[in-house]
């Protein structure tokens, strides 16, 4: 009897092994068995949800080529398990240019448990500007579904750059030239230098731009005829030089067959095979600079937001960095002094929103992050009359009395208005009681500030300027732009000394280029530059993860984030850094 039972067991085992094998081109593989969870009705669950939306640059708008995440934290606060949960996020418009990876399933979520689910969202290059109604549903096998929610996602179309030719300037005297007659004209047989001027008149940065000049005539020789131009901002003018020499065999009448091509990374708005207006025995026509500003305010009137009709759902859009909490660093500068100035309320001109708050926050960062022992803070009515001269004059100013030459590190932060002269060749800081009509008398020349700080002979000097010199007030989404001075279209090109070129211990972080407006950031209640300056000093700028923040890391982070965010507020703002990039500001 036992023998028969043993034989039956062997036969069953053989059939079992054969059924678990399948032959695939000469080899056997085990069959995969997919188990379906067994759901049983019982005490119902009670589902709660925390939802958050984060886009790559935290501005609550999903731009073309940008990605975002919808973060769902699902909690079961009931007495029974949630079974067979399925999370769906669907776009009501079914736009093929909005990619949503949904369809997440959770077999069981037991009482007291939670599960965090990330739903990736990506906007393709061809997405348009408008709202997308994203319906968020979480269904449960037995119908104990989560209350529905909806995300109104604001998308923005790709804003294109446009590279335009402005003009050329011909130089037939000096190094690298071989003139026959020095008359500012090109003769056959000469070698001249030609300055080519272009401008980005589009509505986006022209990233990684480059130029190339070529000729279809073998009798025309070109040198230095190609190169990189980097990123070209909205409205920015760029110039480059080429060497041009037509020999005596050139027979062209009219414009020479010399062609310019300027391209950028994204391929939009390129300037292709543009014939340069260079003729023999003729002076080039005068060039004209265009007035170009970012115009995205008319495109975006709303940002991404949730629509919720349930007490069980809590929502947060974006992730604003809390710069008001200042994490202390390990850095201690026992022999350092900080001057922090915030001018928000002016007696005779429009205010600079949030500038006083900038000063209060930066005073904390000076102490706790940069480790500065002595920090002096001045705001509004404390900054009047000859304040700047009384503080910074290297002969009798208060700062020079506190500086030990070659030993003391000096840090200066200024937030407020900067104003240009009528000619655009000077820029000034202005006290709270200053008048634009008396700018040359009451204003403090930025060139003078740099020279006086350099004359202190301190161990190092670091300047942070959250101010613009365009002649316009600090604007935000809530505060309108105002003209502070009448510039009549003049380009602002101040003639500044550059102490960072001769003094490796002198560095300047500036919030914008001279013809741009430095913006305020309503969400943080600070200047946009100050916001990312603080965020970077919190550790977000530590790109290599070594717990040290160098000048290069901080400037790189601030420049990138301010550029990305500013064009979604009111117009491009491009911070500038000058100085030694290796200087360590803070260590954690």
C-alpha cells in the first residue's frame, strides 16, 4: 500500500514539474505565476489626502520643456483596510503635449498607514499657454473612494528668442589692420577690422549662441570669423570682431558676398546667411539698438492652484523655501564687519518694496551663516543726508576706524533703489531723503563706493547689491513698475573702476544688469535676488555636496534661479558676479 502511495506521489511530482516548465528555443524557463490579491469586505477605511505640486523652478507655472511632480500623501485613519486603491490623474483636455504618468495601484493600506505617491508631469515643447483641469481620483475596490480633487495647472508656451542684426563698424587703423587709406572705408587690397553687432529681440534667452561669418568669393579673406557668444538675454546687445581683407581681384559691385549666421541651442530665432552691409569705398550705415523687454505679464494672469471641496484634503502648491529660518553654519569670522542697508521708504520717490525686510533678513545671514561678529543694520530714515560718505569714506568714515588693514574682512549688503545719470555713464545709490533732480549732489556714485571700499586695504571685501540702475522702480506682481527718472531711451553704460581685476580679494554680487529692473518677490516678501541669495546660503547652492559654499557656487545658483523666475514675474533679471570664484563664503 505504501508503495502505491509513493508511486502516485512520484507521478504527481513529475506532472507538476512539467507544467512549471515551458520550452523556448531549446531552453526551459519557469512559468511566472501572478497572484491577484484577495479582497474581503469588512470595516471600511477612512481616507485622507495631502497633495502638493512642485515644478522645477518653483514658480507655480509649468513652462514648455519643464517637469513637475504631483505629490500625494494618502493616509488611512479608519478602522478597516483600504483595498485595491487606484490613483488616476487625468487631463480633461487630453492635451498630447502634457504628459502625466498616473495609474498607480496600492493593494492594501492598513489603518494608521500612509503612502506617498509621486506623479511625474512634463510639458512638451509645443504646449500652449492656458489652464489644464487635472482630475485627481483615488478609487477603492469596495467603493470607499477618496473625495475627488482638481488641480488647475497653468502652462506657458515656449517663448522664442530672435537674433537680429543691428549693424557693423569698420576700423582701418591700428593693430591687425593693413590700410591703403585710413578713411573708415574699405578698399580692395586692405585688411580691416569689422565689429558686428547683434541683439536678441525675442522673448527668451538665446542659449549657447555662436556666430560664423563666411564668404562665397575666394578673393575675400576672413579671419576670427567664428566663435561662441554664450547666453544672450532678452534685449541684450552683443558685439564681436572679425578680420576682413578683399584682394585686388574682387569685382563685386554693391555689398560684398559676406554672410553672417548666428545660431542658438534651441534652434529658434536664428539669423542665417545674412549678408553684411559692407561695400567697397563706402561707410557702413548707422546701427540702431531696439528697446526690447520681456512681455510675459500679458500671458500669465494665474498660477497653478487646487480646487477642493473636502475637509479630508489639504493642498499646497509649490515649495517656497523658508529663508526666514536661518540655519547656523560652522563659519566664524572673528575679525569681520558687516554693513547692511535696506531702503524701502523714500521721501521723494516711489518705494522699493521689501527692501527693509531684505536688510533685516540679511543681517541674520551675516551673523549666523557668514559668521560675522559685528553687523550694523540701517533702514529707511537711518539712511539720509551724507550717510554713505560718513560710513565709507576711507579717510574719515566710520568703517575705516573699525578696519585693521590686511586683517579685517568687510561685507556690505544694500537693498533699495539705484539711479542712473541722464547720460547713463554714472549710477548712484540714493539716500531716503534724496531727490532725483539733485542726483549728482545727493546720490552716492557706485564707482566711488567701490574705490572707497578698496582703499580700506581690508583682508577682503564682499558686496551684495539688490538694486537696479535702469531708472525704474522695483516691481513685483503686486507692485506696478514706475519710472523714477526720464532716460529717453539712453543705454546705461557706467564707467566703473573694477577693483576685482587688480584686487583678488574684492568681489561683487549684483542683482541685475544695468539696463534691467531688479524685481521683488511677493511670495517671500523680499527682493527676488535676496530670496535666492538666502536660499543659496542655506545650502541649496552647494552643488558638489562638500558642505562648503563658494562664491562660484552661490553666484551660479543665484544667477540661474533669478533668471528662470524673473521672466515669469515681469521680465528678465540677470544677476552678475565679479571676483574670485574660489572664495569660501560658508561651511556647514
